[in-house]
C-alpha cells in the first residue's frame, strides 16, 4: 500500500506539468522541439529547485520579514521571486542557450516554460509528500500555471533575435518576473487571493499575446487585430511593424 501511495503521489505531482507541456507544444502549430529537449528542460527545472533550496539556506533574508507588510513584500520579491526566477533562468541558459537547443525564439520561450514546469513539478512532489495529495488541486490550478507565466517573461527575452540575447532586456524582464512572482506570493500570504488571481489573469493575457502575436506561425490561420507579412527567410507570418522576424529572428 505505501508503494502504491508513493506512485500515486508521484503521478499526481507530474500531471499538471504534463498538461501544460501538451498545451505549450500546441502553440507552435505542430512544429516544436523533440521530446528529449523537453526532458532536458524538465531536468533543468529540477536542478533549479535544488539550487534554490541551497541558496535559500546560504543567503538568509529573514530580516526582511521584520517590518510588517513592506518587509514581507520585499522578502517575497527578493527572497522568493528573484531567487526562484534567477535559478530557473540560470538553468535555462545552461540547458538551452549554451547547448544550442533554443535556436528559435518560440522554441526558447516554450522550453524556458518547460524549465519552470520542471521546477513546479519538483515543488509539487515536495509539497505532496509533506502535506498530502490534497494540496495538488490548488497547485494544479494556480501554482504550476504561475511558475509557467513567471518564466514566460524572461523566457521571451531569451528567445529574442535568435540567440543574440539582448542581456539588458533579459535582466529587466527577469526583474519584472521576480516582482510579479513576489507580488503574487505576497497577495496570497496576506489573504488577498482575489488580487493574486487577478495578477495571474493579467500575466496570462500577456503570455497569450506574446505566444500568438509575437510568435505567430502561418499554421494558425487566425484573424488578428494587426497586419502580417511573410518572412523571406523562414516563410512564417510575422507582424508588419516588426524589425525582426518573431520566429527566426532575422532582420526583415
């Protein structure tokens, strides 16, 4: 019976990540990275969890919690948001950019979210083992999606210009991601669940705009509120007003 329960906990912890990976792969209209790239991204997410746990013990930021509200907010932005997003982004760079797996902007965005799902899945397993399988319901609906959305912010920067990452933009968007992450956690801990959900809703619409607008492929064949033209390099539809193709990163 304990072995069955252990297997059930593992399966339920994996289920949210599998669901969102299937969704992410569908965004590219059938043309996406092979499965082993996703496995590598998930492994990067697992490593980022280990790195986060280690750094959270080495660099204690508990003093930030001494000031009511403001101290808690700073703690969640820097001690949680920046730490977790920084570790995920570092592992994404090591596993995706340096290995050359993130060759296209859309694939880099997808696999960066894959790293975040690896982090969330590991976290799901740790929470389920500590508090029981019932916590996975809330983590399926909110936490796993939240990790995906936070990573999509800096993942978008990693995918810009097909490997020639503008690092200033990356650092800025990483800080934006950390701020949103900290704000979300702060809303939850101060019993403002409605505002936490609203934060995710705003980020979801931003993610959809990035995925369907900036990384539109011809296979979507959808009516959109902006003009499109075909890239001469990869034959993918991209925005008319853009200077670079949103898929291959080449100058238009």
